[in-house]
C-alpha cells in the first residue's frame, strides 16, 4: 500500500509546506501519491506531477472543493484514503483543519506534528512544547499523520513525471459553506517559508512601532515579519504573524527576535532556526539561552542602528 499526501495549493501551484510533507511521506512508504482537491486545479496537479518521488497525482476538480473547506475535503480524503497505508498533510492551519476530521471518519487515531520517521508505523513527535520527544508506534491500519515541516527537507519541484488521475467528487456532508475570506496582502515572503524572519514581542509596545521600527529592518533584509503571542494578544499585529506552539512553526536561516522574552510557547516555534539573534533590554531574558548572538539594550535605538548599518553596507 502507498502513502497519500493531501496537497495544499492555490489551484495553480503547490505550497511549500506540501514539499516537506512529501519528503516525510517518502520515508513512510516509497510509493507516494498526492491528492489535489480544488476547482480549476489543473495547474496545481501538473506542478505536483513534476515533484520527484511522486508516483501518481489524484485530481479532484469540483466546485465543492473551490475553497477547500475542511468538511468536504475531509470526506473526500476519507473516501480515497481507505486504500492507503498512510495519509499525511502539513501540520499547519490547513492540515490541522482537515486531517482530524478525516481521521474521525476513518475511525483511527491521528499522529500529530511528527518530526522524524523511524519506520512505517513508528514516528517521533515533540511534546511539552518541544522540551521532550515522544516515539509513537501506531497499530492502526491507516496512519493519519500531520508533519511538522521544519523536520523534513523540501522536495524538489522539478524532475518528476507522475501520472495524473481524475477523481469523482465524494458526497458533500453539507454542513458548511463558503461565505467570504479576508486576506492580508504583503510583498514580504510568507512566514513559514521565509529564509529570514524579524519578529517582535511585547517589548515593541505598540503596533505603530512594528511599522516604524521592525518593518524597515525587514525590508532591508528581505525578511518576513513575525510576532510573539504576547504581541498578538496585545493587538499589535494580526494573529497570522504569530510564531510559536499555538502559531506558526518556522526554521529560517536567520531569526531576529526583537523585544521577545522567550517564553516556552514562542521558543517551541522558532528554536530550530539556523542562526538566532536576540535584542532585548533584559539580560536575563530566556531568549538569550537559545540565541547564537545577543544584544542587550534599547531596541528603539539598536534596531534603527542595525538598519542603517545594513543599508550602508548594501550601498558599497
């Protein structure tokens, strides 16, 4: 039996989190299939077919999957997934929304947030906000798994030649319908795929300071802007900026934490970053325990100085 990956996409292209999930699926079973459900999703299906290691792409192109609502997609996944040994999706908002519903329909337990594959039925996942690792073995016939994308490399986007098979739509549960969506638009990289992230915490003091102090630095670095839960709860920035256990899990090449104390909840979402720089006026702040470089001082003085120096060097 094969492993099935539920693709996250925009009908035209496959999102980066799916590439990491495909790498995880290949460790579970060498025969990897990808399910693309959407409306007018030919582009996404063709992109999935080009990913090396993918043997087959299942395309469900129907109006009921237009906005990829969790209930109809889960019903489709449960119908198709009966023929697979494992079903995987990214452990992000999309995957966490769909897979628990599919697991319930299949009457199996979900294995959440895996960071390593020991064997086809045994996985490693973080517990206690990442302070301990649990090795979990599943006896279920079908393994339903969400993948922490920072634990696996992204699969290549070209070089594959999978076949594409059209699927009929599954019965619609009829318990949800799309009303509207409000999307925040930004020229900056997506938070979960950015190579550089500049994050602010409660020490930023206001949303205006995010715009005046943090965003100019992010622009110089070509970075995404993140935030701690405290900053989000204080209303400084929207919750899609949140990095942490209850936000987005990231592992960029460079993570700059500005005015972030370093609560366990936040560290769980970014401590796998390759290089961590912390700027905080409190030299006892926990963030310095995981930082590769730390600067103790007033962020409102240090961040503009850092921005100016980066601009000066870029101008040479």
